[in-house]
C-alpha cells in the first residue's frame, strides 16, 4: 500500500534514505538537488541546493543531524538537516557516485569515476 507520494523534484529521483529516527526521508535527484521530507505529512522540510549537476546519492549521518550528497559535478557536500551546506568535498576529478558516513559519523567516504 502506497502511504505517500513525495512530489516536488523537477527530474528523476535516483536515491532515497530514511533518517535513523524514521521521521524524515532524504531524496537525491537529477534536478541537481536533494530534499528532506517529513514522513508524517509528505511536506518538504528542506531543499539542499548548490550542486551544479545531478545528485546521484544522498545519505544520513548515524546521528540524523547531517546528510551527505554525491554529485556528477565532481563534489560531495555535507549539509545540516536545516539545508545549510557546511562543507564541499571537491578533490575528485570525476563524478562522485557514492558517499556515506562512517558508523560513528566522524568520517565520510566517497567513490568517484576518477578511479578513486
């Protein structure tokens, strides 16, 4: 049974993640943004905008207080859940295709088409 349709991205949604609490959903889209959604209402809680190419991965930190996004613009970005970008990881020479936090939330690992 479909409980909610989260509408608002302008292009395909390519990744999703639940917050550790289960109360928020994170989506990544080819429209160059990610969004945080309130599960209970389906409303957008925050728009994560700043990437200049499709966002292909988005993941919560174990604490649920931050998220990381990976983009074809060769960057990964770290965001607070209010939508504030706190860090741009820009050392890759190719698209960043994956990013996630370590189990304790203290580190981020990325994967890229630049073979690193």
